C-alpha cells in the first residue's frame, strides 16, 4: 500500500467510475493532501511502503544499505541499485513469529565456533580469524570483531554447494541425536526442513534470533531494536523508530468503543485487519469500514473511528511527526 512503482495503490472511487487512477497520480493532482513539510522533503511520493506479510516459510536474507551507501551504490551501478534511498524497516508481529536480524556479538560467535564444530571445519581449524575470535576478550574493538565476522561469513557464503550440503548433513545428524536443543538450534532444524540444501541454514547461526510476541515490533534501520510501543490512548500503541520516514500505530478497539486520531502534519494510511465500524472525518463525512479496508487520510485531518458490535483491529502508517 503506497505509491511505490513496484506495487502502486489505486483510488477506489475512480475505479467505480471505470478509471484506473493510482494513488501517486491522485496525490500529484492534489498535493495539498501531503502537507507542506512532507511535499517539500519527499515530493509527491509517500516516504513509506505499508505491507502485510503472511510468512508461511522463512523469507530470504536481506541486507539494506544505509542512506549514504545507497546513494553511492545507485550512482555507481544504477542498473543494479535502482534507487538511492535507504530502506529502514519496522516489522510488527500480528501473531508470534521468529526473526533473525543483525550479526551476533563476540561472546555468541565464540559459542558458535566452539559449539558447532562443523563451522570451524569449513573455515579451517588453523584459520587466523578463528584463532583471533577464540582468544579474544571483551576489550577487543568492535571494528576488529566485525572484520573477523565478515571474513568468516564471506567464506561461508562463497563455499560451493557440495561443501555446504556436506556441512548441513553433519550439523543435522548431530543435532538430531542431541537430547536438548537451544531455541536457536530448533530454529535451525526448522529452516533445514524448509530449505534442505540452502546456505541460509548455516548463515542463521551467525545472526541474532528473537521470538516476537503479538504487537511487539522489530526496528531495522541502524542497530536492530525491539520496540514494545508507547500507549497514546487506551486502545492504541505507537511505534516510533529513530528515522523520519514513518511511524506505526496499532489499535484494538473494543465493541462500540470510539477512538480519535488527532490531525498530524503528514498523510496516513489506515488498514483495517478485522471487525467492522465507521470512520468520521471532516473532509469526507462518514464511511463504513471493515476487514480489508484501506484508507488514505490527508495531512491535518482528524479521524474518529467507532467500532460496531464486534472488536475492530486496525493499523496506521504515517510520516514520523517529530520531523516530517
């Protein structure tokens, strides 16, 4: 949901009239809906893309550059790096799920090299990098640890398929006969079941593992961080990352209850996940909403939402109001 060219949203009212008007095109004709600050900073595009993911199987490993590196890569290889924007993300759990994010610390890296001997077999027992890690202490500089971890990870990801298959077989065989497995080891076996010969099975050992509960969020835009959200009213939590592109609200509205979303300097997208209700605004009167409804709300517009006789679950994405 948004204005990104890879998956643009379309205005429903226009479709009723037989037209296919994209949200971006509609905004370009009505730029006031963005608010001056947002329009000046990001033009006629929404600075965020709002997604709902149904993760039946583990998603692929992704690495997003920061803003400075994204601009450099886009300038050097525009055919590969299509845009110069960074891609900070926040993932809000609608149900419990496991996530892998960021590289592990020195202590955990030692645990992997000692507890998963097959990894040392891959990079070599006498490898200088392995020796540095096993004999390092907490006073070792972060840059040194990062360099060693990078070297080991590159060796892993560059290994041929035969080597990786043999390594996966050995790890799986050992884990299947051990009596007690850690949460990370259980996850590794789940990944092997989904992608039996994929190097990501081993790569997961070098990434942080977290189990998110419902309405917990994982922020990725620098150093990864778990966000619990801040209550802004009895029914709504707000998740505020440290970047300006967006903020996220999650609201669970009891039957017949009312919640007001005050006006903000930028536009918002509202997604209704479950239930039924009505939305009241000064610019469009009253609309009936329900599961699957998506609404674009202009800047400086106050919204009042009333649940029907059943619980209403909704989420809002908007520009970070601290600095639009």
